[in-house]
């Protein structure tokens, strides 16, 4: 019964819940600092405006009234030129030149969908704040993603091709400011409920949730990863129904250059090859440059990472172990996927020792504050003992 109730949750309800958890009863604002989850002294404009939109989208009398009151309080912090500060305590300084364009879609959508129920006074304030934000943004040079946003706010045609996770999010938010559904091929894997475009971003033992994922996954019911509390859910309020879009072919395993994702029994697993050159078909290689001298055997030049989990086991040659040789298979086993990996020396001369240890992949973002010294990955690496010149280490993955 509990599982059925979870599946029925809406993305907007998760956005409101994430905001409520970070709301101060004393100030009535969301307090949040991206660099440190425990910080409770900063009040970000962007997340508070997104939370106001989420309240409107809940469509209850109480939520709409609360959202309207929150917006009116936030309007007091719009600068004289039309921009907004990143945090309330920075007012009247506005350090982010694009903050007005980040906030404008929320004001646009509230005016579009709720203008008839909020009263003429509140509607006038929203229209005034939106107009000032647009006029501020028109008077300065803009990179392509924000030029696209401005043109869509002005209801003009504009073209922009996103590449990173953040650009995809802003592109879809901008496209939804138009008057008709837009066709798009989004790099999203529906069976994993994961956005797989752009560079890897890991947060503790799973890929960091991305605001767009809540909107894309809503019709299927949310995975355990998206049901967890996360501040990024607040921003998902900016994304309305994504109509006319197509996704990647449904697959239980996502294999992209340098990363593999798959579902386990209760989490989203990942295998990462930072710094490797991907050949496809389960083949990759590391080019080791010349002029490197190992110091005390601590030089790691080729490494793979797999998230640490109670449902993950790693073996060497079919047995438990932490050391392996070139040509010896290391096997990773989970409920959803099992595969082996074998390092070999493809070119050059050198001596290497394989070692399995706890570490963090370069894309890990959670190692700060109380988690500064925490390790969330198994590192399957080759330590360079000695080599005289450039080498190429190949890696074969079997069983994918």
C-alpha cells in the first residue's frame, strides 16, 4: 500500500515538500546554500520564487494565497535596474547578471496560468516585476542560452542547441514560454529515470538528481532516487508537462562515453571511467604520457569507479581480493547487472599493480562539510610502479 501511495505522488508535491523542509518558521522564506546543506542563514531568491510557483501549481486556495504573499515579499528585493540578488542579504547588490532571466519564467507562468485568480493588484505587481526584469536583460550582452530565454519571453522565435544538463533545463523552461508544444529529442533514459546527457555529476552513491527528471518521470511513478528529499526538486516547479518530446530507447542499462548506469534492487548504480577514451562495444583505453616518475608507488594513472553499496560485490579471478594483475578479470556483481573488466598493456613498457580501494570519482560533489573525508566509490585502479615512456592501457568490459 505504501508503494502505491508513493507512485501517485506528483512532481509538484515533491517540489513543495522540498521547499517546506527548508522553510524557516521565523522568516517564512526558504533558507538554502548549495555548498553546504546544513547552512540555514542564506535565503536564495531563485529557489524562493520557484517555491512560490510550486504553491500556485498546487491549485488550492491556501497554497495560492501563500504563494502570492511570498512573491510580494520577494518583489521588495528587486533592484532598481530590474535584476535580483542571489541571496537576500546581498541586496541591493546583484552579482548574477542572469538572475532576472532565471526568475522571469516563474513570473511569466504565474501571470499566464493564475492571473485571473490572484486579483488585479497582485497581477499588476507581477507584470511590473516581469517587465523590469526583461528590460534589464535587454540592455546587456547575453550568451546563447540567455538570448534564447529573452526571445522566448518576448514571444519571438529563437533557436538554441543545449549540451549540458543545466542548458537542457533552461532550454525546456524557455521553450515552454511559447504557445505550442515543441518537438525535442531529450537524452533521458525512461527506465532509469535518469538524464544521461552532459557531463557526469555524482552525489554520494548515485547520480545527482536533475530538476528536469521529476517532470519527465512523473507519468511512470518515481524511482526511489527521485522520491528522496532533494533541493533540486524545488526548481522542477518551472517545468510543465513536456509534450511532443521523445526520449532514448527504453533500456535497463545506459552506456555512454565514460559511464554506465543501471538499476539495482533499490538504487541507481553507476560505473565511471574518468579520463578514458571510449571505443564503444565495451572497449576503452587510457593514454599515459611521457615524463612521469612514480613516487613511492602512489601514482594512479588509470582508474574506474563503481558506487559502494550493500548490494554490490567485487571479486578478483572469482575470489574476494583487493589486488590484481594486468590481464586478470575484476568482476562487479549487483542484482541488476554483473560484468567483468580487464586491464592490459596495449602499447609501451611498464610495470603496474592493480588495487581495489575506497575513494571518490572526480565527479563526486558531496565531499564537503561533515562528509569531507567520506568515500562513496570503489576505485579499481592501476598503480604505476615504473615505466620509461608513454604507454596505452586498454580496458575490456565483458557482460554488458
